[in-house]
């Protein structure tokens, strides 16, 4: 998953996040970012949260994330999506 995310994030600003509604999340961020890519889907919030934490920790010097492991509103029902916002 690190390689998959890094393929999108070379030479741009980015933020990694979780949502249960990708379209609504994109609408909330489209003024600040140019693109949103959903990179993972799961019915388990624990699995997606752990993956987000690992990816944000791995990219802590590069990502726009303030904290790792979910800092925003995710939603109560799955499926859950791990996404990357890109600013070129």
C-alpha cells in the first residue's frame, strides 16, 4: 500500500484520510485539493484506521495530515474508504 500511495503523491502535496462517503468528503475538500483517489475499501473501521495510521506515520514529513489515525468525522456505517487528496 505504501508503494501505491507513493505512486500518486510524488511531487505534490497530499493528505491521507478515511471516509464512509467519498463523494461528500471530496465536496468538502475540492476547494483545497485538485484530486481525490480512493485507494482502499473495507467493512472494518479498525483495519482502515490502522492502515491510515501507518501511512500517515510513514509520510509524516510529507503529508498535510495534522494527526494520524483519523482526525475528522468518518461516519458510523461502512464500507470505509481510505483516500488520498492531491494538490498538484
